């Protein structure tokens, strides 16, 4: 009899421990939509603070994908996100460029698992389908003058990804190409890019009618033109409006570093003039939002850790303050939580981490 009860007790312990190890079932994810100047989810306006994941997540996808623990790494990344941060922006062009040379079929398994893990963790992905800076379908670019709008291989890569993941509720939106607006050398090429955006966004919509689409453009030259080349400013602003007014472009993207990277390694750049220009830039993008009647996202902003504290924290407070004042969603640059700090990354032990948690809670609510 005692042995029988012992066996029952062992079975119960095994059952309870087994149940405890199972993750809680994921809540069904609703698709994100756009209604006027708001993002909507479940019939309610959605505002958020998210994370731009490059290079951390991208390394898991195309540098470390052969490692046996890449699934664990991806899961841990989603689990490490700060409270109330459940949107990430990911570069996904990498899986096509194995070993940094030659166009090959992508290692789909890493992308497949990223989507599966995002769904399980309730994290939305702003999916950047291509990049204009570092890669082409034939490998590393020989220079930065990449005329992607004349490259049919780029179009094929973009549409292949959309077709594969068009049914995933974890996709927040498709973005055509990271900072593609920076590649145009003159007005003629800008018109070619506009036609390319119209063509590719229409092709995406034909495959996937469920998810939002945007350009992935930085639009950061607006600030430079305004303060350095004011005569050229109206023409460029008009072009940005025409691109994002296209039927299949659902929202506007912009990047808000406020200056070239070398300025972000020196605390002396954080001047009254810098703060004034950043404030003007957010004001102007808010006007663009009103002119178009579409939502906007500040997708990349921040500074490098070389500037030191307390300036770095003050920079993030400035940007998050602009998000709150203008009711704009944004993605800080970058989130990682490991022992090898990247120059732009935020970690739990950084002063900026508290700023992020506070802003994410306030914007969400």
C-alpha cells in the first residue's frame, strides 16, 4: 500500500513539474492597422516604444545561424525586452547573403523560428525587407552608390519574404528598404525611386492584403536641408509627401539621429542648437503626419555610449520627450543585454534603461 501511494506521489510530482515547465499559451495576436493618423489594434489606438534590433537579432539570423543554440538566443532576446516594449524592427535581408558573398537561397529556418518565437512571445516585428547600404543580391556592395531601383534581384528577395510570412499575425508591417531615400543623387533618381516604391508596394499588396506597408526611409535630410540648404527644402519635402501618399504606403518612417555618427561620440555636440533642431524635426514630421493623414514612426534615434553620462541619458530624455509631446511611436537604438556592449546599445545597467521603461509605460498608457 505504501509503495502504491509512493508511486502515485511520484506520478503527481512528475505531472506538476512537467506542467510547470510548459510556457503559458500565447495570447492571440491581432493585426495592426492604420486609421487616420493612428495605428490601431483590437479596435483601439496603439502607441508604443519599440527597439531597433540591429545588429543583435540580425547576427542570430545570418552570422550565428549555424550555432546549435540559435533558437535559444532568439527566444532569450524576446524575453529580455524591457517592460512594455513589444515591437522590434529587424533587418531580414541577411539570410540571403550567407558568408557575405554570393546570392544564395536564404536559410529560411532562422526566419521561420524568429516568426514562431515572436508569435509565442506576443512581440510584433517591423520587417525590413532590404537594405541600401551594405548588401546587394550578389554580395557586399563595392561602394555606397547602390541603385536598388534598377536591381530586379532586390525585388525578388523582397517579394519572396512577403509571400512566406504573409499569414503571420506577428508582422507589424513590411518596410521596403532601409534608408533607400539616401541613395538618390538628384531629382531624376528620386523620381525613379518613387516609381519603384509604387511598383514594389503594389506587388506586396497583391500578395498580402493584411499587413501594413511603409518605405523604411530615413527622411533625415529634411533637417539638414532646412538649416543648411533652405532653398532645396520645399522640393524635397514635396517628394517625401508624394512617396508616402502612394496608395499602398500606410505610414511614414523617419530616423532622428540629429547629425552624422562622428558627432555622436562627443558630448560637445549636445548643444542648444542641437536640441532646437531635433525639436523642429519632430514638429515638422508631425506636420507631415497631418498633411498626409497617416501615422508616423520615429524608427531610429539615440546616440553612442562614447558621449558618456549624463549626456547620453539626457539625449534619450530629449527624444522620448518629443515622442510623448507629439504622440509619436518610436524605436530606440538599440536593445541588447549581454556582456559585450555595442556603442549604440542600451543595457539594463545603463542609466537610459530607466528612461526607456518610464517612456514605454507612459506612451503605452
